[in-house]
């Protein structure tokens, strides 16, 4: 069987836009003499549609587009993801389905069986699982069609499975000769190689060829990398889609040579590429063109500025230097050097007059007892005020510059440096920021060494450094990774760190600062456990380390 894979980038809820992409891909597949043209999970509606699914008007509009797509289908099959409904009076009666059309009609629908409800997934809120798993005979083959999670439960790959049943195994028992999985799988480093390994084991065991088509694009904070894969009946990778862009390619289930190229590049390159793609997509889909960044002379704002330039073009990035009386001379000169390297426009506007006037106005009320933290936060919030003024006046989106380490322990100011529309590096630990900057500078110095080498500081008080409050970032990040991504308990972390006191301090800082993260801008997800929708921790709670 000749299968055309259309790795497409939908926009959530923009049904006609998505429908036209499906039609375009289908026509291309027909022209290429494909027997079947396949599109990703929920290609018609975009993933994840969230509470749009609960709108009856939306569901009706989706069904109308399904019928329209079916009506243009001919002998070549068209397989795409959409929401479908049934008449069951129990549950939501809504399904996340694979819809197969040919000869002008919907011929087969396979709802998703395994409904994920972990990390960034919350499909149980919206979808009912399939009542049963079927196969479909088409052009001399028996198709085993599954939707994303349905293929992630193979007993030969997982040490511990999430679900009791295995839909693909059921399809094999029903005589499936070709396996097809339509997917919307968010990316984090290592995920692409994990997919390849898992699918390879499955195909080698079952001796069946597999076409796996994955969506591409960014939906707010979720990055979908595409990289669709086709494997032969021996589990060999014979076709690989492009990463971070739409793609179209053909797969002959009986032919094809193994490709030996790696599915993933280095951590630094993959993460940087994902973040650049995330910013570009966010702006494109929100119909914004320009960004503004507060450039402090520190490493975080430098890398965010670089990412913005790569994503949007230097003509669409504006930076603002906002020094105070505590700013070092280097914070300005280093920023100016970066501005020169990137060839971007800038303004230098001191915050000191506004800070002084604010403190003066508050002095009678505070009776001369303005605390250190109050004074520091006023400075950060004046900077936030300036950036939002640029945003309003010149139609910029503000990019926040805080990293994951700072956000984890609350080393950030609400309505100050947290002000903005998108948190670009909020899922990147500080130590990883250094790694990525080294990669950026691999051929020439783009981000000045003086920025890289200076001690990290918010510069909100005399001679301040981050290590006045926090342990060295190498130690901090080691603790944070074990706690946030590996879900380890205090005793396990302490046995590695050999300092229970510092572990308790850091874990408590993480827990008590959830109120800040709930008010943070969406963070581009590049790790297996990001703040935001994927980590739901109560703000008001009594469990304390």
C-alpha cells in the first residue's frame, strides 16, 4: 500500500483553514498515486481544543466540515482526526476519532481508546473512550487505525503500563496487516528517539509496517515537532518527516530502505530550535509582528533577545534598557554590545526618577519604614510598567526573560519581570541556559562573554547577586530536576545532595511560590515536566516540607 503522510500545522478552532489544508494535502496525495492520505490527530480542529469541545455550535460546525471533506473523497482514502459524537446518554458522548473517507462518504470511524489524563493531557474531561476496537479492509489490506495514546501501551516496551488494554494488540488479533497511528504528541528533548524506539519494538514484534503521522506547530505553550515516522515490518525506520515544519512524503509498505540518520540532534540545538519555533508560532497565530524585551545586561534577557531575533527578524525586535542607581556600568555597556551584535533597535530609559517619586509618595504612609523587599519590588514593577507602556504604544508583545530555576523558587516579581505575554525560557534551567548560549556562540561571539562571565544578579540593591539568596545554580538545578521532573521525595534527594537542610529550604521555596506561577505568562514547554498546565499544585495547602 502506498500511503501519503501529511504532517500539518493546524490552528485550534479555525475549521475552514484546517479543512483547506486537509484538502490540499489530499489532492497532493491523489496526484502522487497514493492509496491513502493520512493526517494527524484532531487535524480538523487542532490539538488540544480544550473547552471548545463543550460548545454544541462548535461540534455541529466540525461535523459539517467532516461531511464536506468526505464529499470530495474519491477512490483514494482520506484519513484525518476530528471530534465525533454518538447517541449514548452516559458520559460526554464525544470522541477523539480517526475518520476514514473514500468514494464520497465517511466509511469508517475509530474513536481513541486510551484517554490520557496526566501531565499536559486532560482528555478525560472531554472524551469518551471507544466502545470497541475495529479494523477496516481497504484496497487489499486490513488497516489497524489508532489515535496517538492508543499505540503507547505496548507490553514489550514499557516496564509499567498506564492501561490494562492494548488497542493495537486487539487490532493485530483481528487481522490488521498495516498499522496506522495519527498523533498529536508534544515534544520534549528525548521524546522523538523514544517514539522511534517504541514503534520499532512494536513493528518488529508484530511484523507489521507502520505509518505514524504527527502534528507540527505550537499551540500556546505546547510545541509539536512533527518528525512523522514510517517503519517496515522489521522495525526499521524507512522514512522520517521534517522537524518543526510541515511536510509531505510517501511510504510504500512493501518497499523502502532503512535510514540511519539520528532522529534527534543535541540537547542544545533541539531546545534552541524549539524555543525559536515556539516564539515564531505564537506570534504568527496571534497575528502579532513585533516583540519588546527588557534588556538587563544579564544572560537570560540576552538569550531571549537572541531567540526573538531568530524567530521574528531583527527589524521586529525592540529592547529597552532600564537602569537604576544600582545598575552596574557593565549592565549598560554589555547590553549595548549585544544590541550592536544583533543590529536591533533600543531605548535607554532610567527607572530611577519613577522609583524615587514612588517611594517619596509612599513615605508618609509607611512612616519611613519601607522594607528592603518593597524597594526592590518597586524597581522591578516600574520596569514592568515601562515594558507594558511600550507594548501599548507600539503594539509590541512583551517577552518575559525569567528561567525555570528562578520561577521554581519564586526568585521573580509579580507584575514586574513576570509581566508579559510569553515566558520564553521559563522551562529552561539556568545551567541549561549557559549550555545553550555556548552553542549559540559556537562559531562566533554573538552573546558577549562579559555577559556570560558576570555573576547573575537582579541588581535591585547594592552589590547584589543571585547567590545571596540561592545556592549555586549547579546545586539548585540538580535539586529542582529531581523534585520537579523525577518526582523524588526529600529523603531521596537528600541522599544524593548530602545536605538535608538545603534540600528542605529549596523544596519549601518551590511549594510556597505556586501563587506566582499561577499568574505567570504561558511558558514554552521543552522539558518532560513544565510549570503550568502540566504541573497542577494547590496554592492554598497544608502539606509543607
